[in-house]
């Protein structure tokens, strides 16, 4: 399958020298536990756990139940990577307010909210590949009343790999 936006897809990934088949699909509310487990694993295995900002259960539920979307990569039934996008609408934490967008235009904002990759699967370009799939989806929906015309993100400066991956998105 190709990476032109159709899901699910099958990707080949390397893990500790072994080639593995991965399934890429849109995550649903039923994936909340898997996302929480992956975030927890990542945080426990960081030299500086405070450098990781996991999504709260409330945020994740909100995004997976209509206020955004998430793409996930699974190997042998285990979630190994995800990327979450959020539609903040008129909520006060909409980053559109920080750049002076008026109330109406803020409804056209999408946040690059979170991304995580299991340490064993880093180096496969998963953040970039998931970002591209998600951007393709956002760009296909660029017209109409609920079009997303503003893509925004915030990240901690200490997350060098995340900043590098985000910067590659242009």
C-alpha cells in the first residue's frame, strides 16, 4: 500500500535488526489504554522523565472522540507509535489566540498535539511518516465551513529530536 492517505496501511519497520510488519491506522476511543501504556513506558525509560509531556486521559478522550484524530502504528498488536492532532475550536487554549486570530478563524485551527515512538522503533522515520499522513488528511479537508487552515504546535526546547522532526515538516 502507499502512503497517500488511505488507511490502514502496512509498513516495514526495523526493530533490533529484525524486519517487522506494522499496521498503520486511525486510532479510536478503544485505543486509549494502548496510548496511555505507550506514554507510560516512554516516560519510565527516559533519562529525564520531566522532558516528556504525555497527554492526560481527559485530553486523549477528547481528541479520540471527535475533537481531533490520531494515527497509530502497531506491531504484533502492540501500539509502538502515534501522532495526535487536536481541533480546539473556540476553547481558550486555542493557539490561534496567541497569533491574533479572531474567534471565527480559531475554528479553523488544528494543533499538532502529541507524538510518541517506542524506543525500540526509533530510527524508522515514524514521526515524519505519520506527520505526512496526517498533513495529507488535513490538506484534503481545506475547504468548507470546518476547513483547517492553521496548523500550530508548541514543543519544549529540550526535545531536540521532536523539534528536528517538526522542522522537517516545512
